[in-house]
């Protein structure tokens, strides 16, 4: 399964999730299917980070995407749940994850490398971001998947289980099944759709908000 296929799958899962969140909250299966989206994005952002020509520009693009997407994301949250607490969109989670990966790759000193990475994860626990600190840690864990599939898969499953215990909820447990398409990644890029997600994310949220208004 190529990177292109994984991205399309993640976009489909994400759209199903948001349709369930905004239009059909009573159909719980839509949200469960949607749980598979973020882990695939988390894995893909690590792949992109490994292969990008400029890691700094990649982080900047993700930060810019975060800023552009915040208003549509906030509108979607407020439309679905009036009075919903303010939260930063998935772009902020991906940006923090990229910063953690940047520290891992850039610093030669082992202790400095992991100290800065852990610091970013801890900071993410205090920032209201989508998927929280576990989302940032998931990006770091999946970054190492191609080096040690069995061990990293075990860490990934453990993280999801720990997160469910902390939240006292089984809501994110279906994320475990995202490991199936992720492990099917064949290392190939496929057609280039680098900017599809950047454009699709805010646009589809606006469309769903408008549809909700006409519902």
C-alpha cells in the first residue's frame, strides 16, 4: 500500500468521522470508523518528515496549515456542540509531533535529543490540542515503525490502551485497527497529492458546517 493510498484512506476515514460528528451524532459507528484517520496521518507525517528536502519548510507549512484551519475547526466544534471548549485543530498536534521528530534528528547528544522530545510531549499535555499529548507521542512512536515493526506495534497498542484508561473511555480503542493499513505500507510514494490534505481539511469542515445549517 503506497503513501498515496494511505492518505486517501485517512481522508475518507476523517470525512466519515466528521460527518458523524456534525450531521449524524446518533450513528456511533461513523465516529468509530473515524478513529482510524489520525493514526494514519500520524504515520504519514513521519514518512513525509523523513523524505522532505527541507524539514524546516515542512514544519512551517504545517504551522501555516494549522493557522488557516483553526477558524473552520472552531466553527465545526461550536456548530456540533454549542459552548464547546476551545481547542486547537489537528494541525497543531501534527506540528508539535514534527517538532519532536526534528529534535530527535537534529541533536547529536542522546540526552539532549530525548530531553527536548519529552519536553515537547509534556508541553502538549498543557495545550488544548486535538488528540492531546498522546497524539504527539503517537507520531514519535510510529516514526520508528519501519525499523522495528513488532516492538513499535506493541508500543502503539499500549499507548492507545493507556490513553483509554486515563480517559476512562473506549472511544479511541478502534485506533488499534489503523495498524492494519499502516503495516501494509510498501515504502512507495504513489501519485503526488502533497497539498490535498492541506486544502481538503478546512474546506470540508466549512461544507459540513453549511450542511448542518441547512439540516
